[in-house]
C-alpha cells in the first residue's frame, strides 16, 4: 500500500550492518511505528567507468637538425595533445524511488523484518541480502606519468654550448655529446672503459645515468611523447528512448561537460525499450495484487549504446526498474509463525531474485 511521507519518520528499530558498498538496515516493527514498516522500490541507474588515454607530444628545439646529426627525420615537429577513449565499463545499480514507497503493516508480536538500503530501498524480507550491487560514483583515477619539460638536455651541456649563438652549432655540440655518451655505454657494457665500476651495482647506476643523459639529448632532436590514462565515473538514469551527450572529450582539457563544445561528444543512446507486463492468469487476465502485498518489480529492459562520431564504444542490454511493472507477494508468506518465508530482491531492478522457507 502506498503511504504518505509522514510514515517514513516511523521506521522502527534499525540494526545496521555492512553489506558490499553501502550500509544496510534491518527494520523490525514495534509500537513506535504502529507496527508498520516503510520501504521503497528502486529506480535503476547506470554507473559508467570511462578510461581515456592522454598523449602529449612535445617537439625538440633542434628537430630540424635531426636528419643531419642523428640520422632520422621521424621526429615530433610541433607540440600537440590528444585524448582517446580506450575502455568503458557499464554496471547497473538501484536507488530508492521517492515516488514508489510502500507500507508493510504487521501485528504486535510479529517477527517479520525487512532489509533495506540506507536510502530505504527494499533488499530482502526475513533475510540478509547477499549483496546490494550499489556502486556509487568514485573519484577520478589517474595513472602516474613522468612529466617532460623538453629542456632536460640543458643539464648536460657545456660552456661552449651556452656561449654559442648559432642553433646549428648548438645542435652539432649536442650531437657530439650524444655520441660520446653512446660510446661510453658501449665501453662499460664491453668492460673496456678506462674507469670500470668496482661492482655490479655501481655499473648499473652508471649505465642508468648515461641512459638518462642519452634520452635527454635525443629528445632535443626527436622530441618526447608522454602517455597517461585517466578514469572517470559517470552516472545516468535511463528514462526514455533517445540519444544524449554523456560527456565531451577535449584534446586540451580532457573530460569536459556536455555543454562544453570544445570537446568531441560521447553519446549515450537508449533504444529498443521493452516494458514489462503484469503476469496473467489461466484466462489471460492480469493477476491482481494480493491485499497489502509486499511489492516488487518485474523489470523491463532497454539497449544501452555508447559511441563517438563514427565509432561504437559499448553496447549491451540492461534490465531496468523504470520500464517495469509493480507486482507483489502475499504478506502472509512472511508472517506465518510456523513456516515463514523469506525473499531476496535484485538491488539493481527490484526483481524477485529468491524466495524460500526460513530455516528455523
């Protein structure tokens, strides 16, 4: 039975315990709530975890001399940055629908109890739910990436380089230093260096230092490319068929809002909606809800597609409470003193997941 909002203030004895990702409460009836337990059915939302790769390319200050001094023209010629979507994970979860509240009226002495989420969403009757599948939005996750300024080579240059006003001369001096570093690495590796390290650890440190110098000087010609990733979580509540912009991805700002037209759109589309129907009896008539029924949802479904212009990123079908039909179980199933039953509901859709006899 649907009840007015004041009933939500009388929830009875609440016993909290941790289940999965959020707090779950056990509601029992007593005189303080006039032996009535209030609960809500869910509406289904989608949690969308998006992982995007950021690529930053920086041109070396002497890229135009790369062919002459290091023998390659495969170099970065101008600074640029780009973002691409690599992976999407979509999961469904339920939140209490404030427009779908119900009352389970009990008699004094009844031992029946409800398990609800912390927002009042029904999870189980006479049982503790195995999980609640609620995955709330999380903070952005970024992969660590070494930052390059493009000027690391300056810590390895000499006075002649600093005194020179010619970029061609500077490039020549850098190339000569680069050759010396590579020769030194070869000598250490072959054991022919004039000053060989005394142990393996010292050799390792010397080779690592030379490699850092080689990378910095090479980058002055070839440029650098830095790759990192970032994961953002978005939530979306499907309500009707159609396409909308979930977020945008900008080559300069990364993840941006749907209204920021500096980024390319990432679309979410709801299609092929199937609305649930109430069960029918042998005569083909819709079954009536039992009096004071314990309500649950027969979910509908829809196809969820995520895409960017010209490329599909994700597509799957999801059961959704908002496209479903409300049905119910007779309350006598749960209030019997001799053979009480239990029921567990899907926390994402409100569907009946399991029903059985309580083991005494």
